[in-house]
C-alpha cells in the first residue's frame, strides 16, 4: 500500500479509502490509484480489513438453484449495483433445502460478509439464531412476507397468482389445472397455490379435487405431465404453470400433440420467460422485476453500510400481467 501511495503521489490513507470506500475519493484520484495498483499487482489484504472492520467488502447471496435464470436476474441486479460501490457478490446454492441453507450461511458468516441476501423467506430456527448472533444485514427477496428477518424486497406471490387466475377466469375458463413445483419444497409454491384458490373462491368456484399437479420442473417430464392433465376429469380448459418453465414446457408439448392453444387449452405462465414470448402463440405471463429487486436490495445494503437507518422493512416492487395470445 505504501508503494502504491508513493507511485500515485497520494497518502497511504487515500489508498486505503479507495479500496474500502471508493465513493469517498475523487474519480480522477481513484482511477490513478487503481491503475498503479494494477501495474504492480497489488491486492489489498481482505482478511485483515475484515478483521479491522468486522466485515468484508463481500455481500453473500444464497439462492435455491444456480440453474434457473430467474434467480440469475436477481443476482445480475445485485452484482451490478454492488460493484459500483466497491463490493463483490459471492453466490451459494441451497438446493431448495432449509438444512443446506443453514449450513451454507454458517460457512459464509465465517468469511464476515458485509450483508446476506437470502431468496428464501422461511428458515430453520438455527439459521435465525446464526443471523441474530452475527448482527449482519439481511435482505430477503423471494416473497413479500409480513415479518421479514430484517428487510424484504420482493412482490407478493399470492397476489400475482390471484391476478393470473382471475385473468383466466375473465377469459371464460372454469376448469384450470394448477401446475407447480412440489408444494412441500417451497413456501413460495404454497403461497402461489393459496393465491390460486383464493381467486377461484372469490369467483364462487372451487378447485377441482385433482386440479393440482406437482412436477419436478424443467422440460424432461412435460409429456408425462400433459398425459396426466389430459386424462383428468372433468376436462381442463386451461393450465396455469406456477413455477420454473412448467408453462413453457407444456405449451411446447401441446403443440407437438396438435392441441390448439388457446382453443383446446389456454396456457398461462407465472413468469415471463423469453422463450415463452417467442412461441406461437406467445405465452401470457407475469412481468416480475427480478433484476430491479436485486438492484434495490443492493441499494439498501450500501445505504445501511454507509450509516442510513433501516426504515423500510417491506419494499414491494410489484408485478404486471402480460396478456398474450395463449389465453
């Protein structure tokens, strides 16, 4: 650090501030110091800095899966905003397991992260004890829960599914198949199921006894899933795909079988997948601002780390219905 300061013509304290609080240093000076550091391959001692500050410049995020681009959008928003302020995003996967989430968070806390971003909003008691003991900033992003651990930035899965269900009802559909990831695996899946049932109830309808179809997700099981839906009685006139790429997979399967969409089956997707928008017909979906959720979470983290008070506990970024030809 002393050598960087000498070559850049600044004090050691200014060099320290560039790597600990870059916004506090003028852009020209910061750029000169960063160039000198790159020229001599200087890397600040993050462990020492973390011990001194009791936190690192790393923000840790835990998501259920690293294969789903819906989580990628949130991470992209997080990473982009954090990097602007000199923070680095570290990502871990919990594999839809609360036990694994607790284990991962325990390991991450050993690295003294500046904050934690958790997609899940339902946690083991052991994880909550770890968080309280660590005193770390926590942002949850998966659902707009009433009692977040610290702060939640999200949207209501219940309300979003209710809006999508009402859309199908308004289009004259009365027998709707609700296709979901396993309900036992995710509190978000259960909240979406609740939204589906509440929308039906508000319309004076009840879900058919066998209207809920649980699936692992992805494209591989679409044929078997469609067989189950088509074999059910009464005959379903619509499908609401409430997670993953379920609606996209079923729409492709319907086309392969020569089923008319929306003539034989209206199909709606909880998310607005890119591939769903280019299908023929394009899929009705929900435009959920996942990247904006990540950015807003990062803004709150940076503000809190710079001394801003924790005022908002629930930040609702909402959603929008994107009605298209599939319904």
